[in-house]
C-alpha cells in the first residue's frame, strides 16, 4: 500500500545517472528517450511493501530526474515507466511492471519467477502482442541507495606488467564452498575469497591475477530453476553496477571492496569477466525486468525490418544496442565504476565481437572500441576480449586493436591436438608456443596480445581432458545435447574413472605436459582453478547450471589442506608452482617481443632455433611432415637488445632446450653444441629421460626441459 505522507521532491540533476547519495539527500536520474512519465517507487526495509510512489518532476536531455532530500542510504526502490506498448514499433512500456534501475549500485532480494514478470499475457494466442496488467513488484529485486564511502589503503595497486602476468580463472562461489578454513557463513562470497587461507593458496601458487566469472547481478533462468538447477556461471546479467547479492556475505558492497583490498595487499590483481553483450531479458518473449520496460527501442539492437524482434549475435535472444550513445555510456560508466570506485584491475569481455558491431558487422573503429581507446582510465586497465560471438563473421581472433589482449582458442585447440597425437599440427604448434606472431604481430602488438589457455570454465577440466573421449552432461537434464562435441580430448585408454595404473600414469603425464606447455609458452598463460590439483567435473563440459560438487573446488584433494595425496595428484600443485617460478625467474619464457628465429644483434646465435631429433635445424619441408610428433626448440638467453631490464640494461638468461614429444615411443635426440664450455643439465622431465654428453633419450608422450647456464 502506498502511503499518503508527503515527501519533498526537488528538481535535482540529470547527472550522474542512478541514485546518488550526496550526504544530504539522494538524486535519482533515469534515461528513457521514449517514456511519457516515470515514477520512483519506494519500499519498506524488507522490500515487500511499496510505501511511496513519486513522479520524477524533470525531463532533461532524455533523462528523467528528481532530488529527494529525505532519502538516505539503504532505501529500497524501483521504477515504473509509462509509455506506448507497441511491440511492432519497438516499444514495450508497461507501468504495471516494477523495473530495476540500470545504474543500481546494489540489489536486495532475489528474483522469483512468476508470469506477472512478463509484459504480455503468458500463454495468450497473441503472445507478446497482448498486454499484462498484473503488478510484478513482489517478484523483482529492489535497487538500493548506497553510500560508496570506503577507506582504501595507501599502497598502490599491483600494476603487474603484462609480460609478468599469469591469470587464474575461478568462480567466486565454487572456489570457496568446500574449503575447511572458510566459515560456513562466508562460503560462496567475496568474504570467503578474502579468507587468509584462500589468499595464501593463490599467492603461493605464483599467479599474479585472479579472473572472476561474472559477479554483476544476474538472473537464474526460469527453466533451470524449475528443473532444480541454477545459472551457476552468471552469464545472464541484469545489473551492470551491482554485485550479485548472493556473493555479498552481509549484503554490503564494501564486502567486495574489502576483498579487492586484501588481494592487492597480497600482490594479486583482480579481473572481472563482464557480460555487456546481452541482458537477462531474452528475446521478444522474455520478461520485463529493467531495460525492456525503461526504453526497449533504445537499449536493444532491434531488427530493422520489424522492431518487434531482436537481433541476436549472442545466442541468448538479444544484444545491447551499443550504437546508441546512452547505452554506450552505460557500459563505459559501468567499467569506470568498477575500475575506479571498486579498484578492479582488468576486464575479460564475454562475446566481445558483439560490442564492436556496427550495422551488424564487426568494426575495429566501432564506437565501443574507440571510446575505450581514448579514455585515460579505461585504456590503462587490462582489457581481454573473447574475440567471437554467434553472429555472422563473428570469429575475430587477432583483429582487436592495440591495447587489447584476446583469448587465443587456436592455442587451446592446437595444444590439445598435439598432445593427443593428431597428425599435421607440428608447424602450428611451433607458432602457438612461440607467441602466435602469425595472429598478433601487427600494429605494434606484443606477445601478451594472446591469452593462452588449454582449458577454461567452458569445457573439460584438464583432468577430464585426458580422461574422457566424450562429454557426459546428463546432470544438466538436456539429454546430453548441450556442450561442445569438439573437445579434442583423449581418455588414454578408458572412459572416465579407472584403477588401471598404466592409464593413470599416462593421464598424470599428459596433464603435466599441457601445464608445461601453457606455462613455458610465449604469451599470457591462463590457468583454470583446480587444474593444478587434477579437479574433475565427471566428464561434464558445460556445468553452467551445476552449483554443487561437480563445479566446486575439491580442497580435500590438496595436500596440506585436508588432502592426503591419495588421488595421485599430490605433487601436481608443487609441479605447477615450479613451472610458474621458472616463468617468473627466466625472461626467455615471458618474452616481451615476438621472436622469429633471427640472429640476436651483437651475437652469432638466434633467439629461437627449431631443431629436429638429429640436432639439425628444421627446414621448411620438415614442418609439412604429418607424421612428425616431436617439437624441439632451443631458446637462447644470451643478451643482446632483445632482453632489457626496465632501466634499459641487458638482461642475460640461461639457455634452454625444450623437447615436446607427443609420439608414443621413446625418442633419442641430439643435444646441440654451443659456444664455450659447459654441459646440458636436466631441469625436469614429465616422464623418464636419460641425458648423456651428446644425446638424450625421451620417454613417449612427455616433455623435457634442459638448461645450460651461459658463461659456464
């Protein structure tokens, strides 16, 4: 029931958008170019009763606004927006639906699925052309007026250089749910992620940044909820400024800020996986929760020939209309908010091609990419594109402009094929481990333009990659039809769990082979959380809806937490740490320039030399040998002008011989001779190897690294 008490309402200002507490009162501002009237609805502390409804008094530059001097932080609110309901013309206003403020800094309550959430009568013969008059306010989360004050420490952000960056992708809930040192109330929250045991584990691993799966407020899809599942990953955003309430231990956004501060104190950067390409409102038959009811024609990329329907480059039913200046402003305002107010260090953009589409086509000079490039704040945070979407010509790997890094799925596929033993991939494997210059070496881009990964949240874990030939997604209740069928996986001789010691030994070796490849390749490596302990999803390659032990980090498998190493992966964590230390300590594994096998200036040696098993340099025809399964690379650490410290001094390094042998039989290789004295020593082998003065024998399906210290 709306009260009759009189609240003071002043004109206020059109900017900033959203609800802004200034210490005395709150300014409310909402963009809607086509609305006829906007009402601000206030709710009691529980969000169940609407206590006041105030018409915003001013309309300036297509922004509705008003200032309420009596409104304080923690006030719950929403909007009702009046205008035409004409789907064919692109308008879907329905004032019976309570709408979430797109600029809300926090949300309270969960969305409860009900037919009243839809602007049309569900089940009507006219479908979305009908008009529903039920009030949806009982079922919609409420926006919250917040006080953004927070005391940050004086220490600067880590600002890790790109060439030293190692990304660790994790789910904010899944990573903490089973850790024995995280209190029950903190599990699944930012407070849990900030637990000293969690932070110490990540920092000790040696990675430099954690990348969180989406934390923006998102919707749990109706069909999933009704099937006893949930949208665990969170790629279904409804609020681009608000953390999802489920991740806030006490409902306070300062929980997130405290987490950031603690990670920074540990020297760790934080990246967010952000989903600006679409919203949770879906296609023309989706619910009316926010953007659709505020100004559908402005916010969404509609079909030119019939505005009733939506362009869909994302496979989700809609795409945000970033050609519209106010929608583009909302996205960039959101990025600035997270980068500056929340102190986030970088962003990974889901289906980033959609963001850069102009008239349906990807453009390097799109408004979105140009806006980012000229922004002095956003252009200096780390920007990572998922450089594809589901629309026409959506695959744009290598075509994002300078300043961007990109997920390199060609790296993922090639590494998987190589270690599976596929024919004809040796040449491409050489390109991938040396930085993918064929993809990224243009316009002054550097090797860190490519984010190398073998696994990610989407697909098999590393252990499942060597344990399953086929996906096993039955738990998703879609009859195993969801998820990719192109996994390039190999089960090593048995599908799923096995007690066969030979198969288990081979699987462990294959996991080490791929971790070694990832962490010694040129480019930025990304590790999926749990791969370093052999985490399994039981063959599920699409656990987006599995909020359970299929997706959670199994801390009982980590020796030193509660694990006893009985799963056979007890030393895998230490092996991963060793690889990361090697990368940090040796500049040859984190090169800042592309190497092309050219002679280092001032020396008589090449930066990189590709060798055959006979010790001779590989010729062009050798790359075409489809049966070749051995990649041998000599990485010379002798200083020239290729390795320089931040002060411009030469930075000499040791010389390494890296052998990647995917053949199933052992192989003898010749050890190259180098100027000066000294011999090769074994750094590590994932299998067994024996080294002599001139040759080495390498076990089948293994990788070995040999070192020669320069000057010795």
